[in-house]
C-alpha cells in the first residue's frame, strides 16, 4: 500500500480524511453531483463504505399541516395584522393591574381613537367596571377586556350559511376601492376548498378593467366568468344565475360596480339588480354581502347602515385590517348595526380571507 501511495503522491503520503465530516462543502452555485468524483477518488480502508441505493435520501414529500397548526398560523397572522390597531389601543395602561378612574379614562380615549365609537366604548367601559367589581377589585384587567370584547362581538360571529339552494346565489356590493373583486376571488377559493363549484358574474360593467380583473381571478381558481362589455349589470347577473341553474353550479357570485351610498341613482340600480336576480330564481340572492375597507374607520359603519337599508344585508366582509389603526370599528358595528361579519381579511394572499371569530379577534386585538 505504501509503495502505491508513494508512487501516486510522492514521498509523503496524504493525510487520510473523512469525506463525510471534513470535506469542503459545495459552492452555493454548484450541484452536489459535481463533488461525487472528488469524494469517491479517496477510497481508503478508513472511510465508511458508500450507502446502498436503497438508503439514498428519499424525495421530499408534501408537508401536511394539521388543523391545530393551521389555526395557530392564522392566529399569528391575525395578531400581526391587528398590531397597528392594538398599538392605537395602547393597552399598556392596564399593566398596573387595577381599574381606577384614571385608567378607565385613558382607555376611553384609546378606544375612541381606534374608531370603536362612543356607544361601543361606553358599553365596554361599563362592562369592565362590572367585571372588576364582581371580582372584588382583583384579577387581570387585560383578560377582562378580552372577555368584554368577545361578548360584544359575539353577535357578529355567524358562519357563512349552509348551501341549501342550488345554485346558492351571492350578491356582493361595496364602495369603490373596498376590495370587492379581490374578495370575490378569495371567497371563490374558500368555497372550492369546501367542495363547491363556483360561477362568477362580472356585474361591474363600468369600471375600466373590472371584467378583466375578475377574469384573472376566475383563471386562478379555474372558475367560469359570465361577462359582457358595456351591458346592463342586471342582465349579466340574470344570465349568470340561469347559467348556474343549467350547469348545476353550487354557488353563483355576482360582482357589482363600486358606488357611494350618497349616489342615489346608483343605489337604485343596485336595488334593481337584486330584483332581477330574484326573477331569475325565486328567493335569490340568498346572501347579500357588503365588502368594507377596514382602513375607513367610522365611515364603514355609515356604509353598513346605508347599504343595509337599501339591500337588507345578510353579511359583511372586512378587508385590509392588516394595515389599519381603525380596526375598532368592528366594535361600533357590533353595537350599532350588528350585521353578521362573515369573513375578515388580514393579507393579500388568496388564503387570507377567513371566517370571523369573536374570541380570536378579541385575543389578537388585546
């Protein structure tokens, strides 16, 4: 052996190394295969034999996320998304561990700055005083606030209704820029994950590129979009409902053009569209949703009141909570116009629209 090594490397035999532990790692832009000849060329008796093919690393398999892990992930995202509103609350005033008049006065100011509104703020303060008194002036004020918030928001926690009718027709309205079209795309994905087939109606025939934007969401979700250029929005919805009936579709979602509640002629047009949907199918629309921009604060409450009077809303979708310091408006809605909050959004991803949970929201907020 020494003669062979001497002949191959010279007078001094090379120091034997363990390729598995001391060999230099491949460069970042090189593939591991480029280093196989180098390792196999030093084949001394001190090295471990190559592993048989059956022991080679197996291809990576899909990571299955458990429901508990998914729930924790969503809660972390919700908590992160509500950070701006939580900072506006400034709940460090409760760290003193007592609820005296000064603390409650500071909390009142912070709740109002977070757009909770006076009725909801007064309700929460009265509830806190009651809980503190019942606890004998002891306990965790922060936990009491979580309970008070959860109880206030509980009426909004009503899940998306079961689809009894086929097709189940959903009409979606909102002001300009609230995120209707994006919410429709996310809701379509949510419904597909529950096993429903979906068809979309491009009822926004006026805004530039509105139909194209909805068509893109349709392509992402592999969903058909019924549309026509410059047509009557009500006619598009009528055709979509009939197409859904003919094709055996589970859910038909009707987009509408954005409008302000003060634009009475456009609000009348919205009422007309709802009547036409009812002519296409008795009892439709089965769900009438209003999409709200979470950054608008108390204006969101005004929108709920106006659209509810015009359309008799069955549910709400609150978007953009991840960039808002005005998330407290949900408390105002719960106190003054408790229309069920079906979904909330705290991100731009297609899976970032989730059913509203009063307890989760309260805990993430506090």
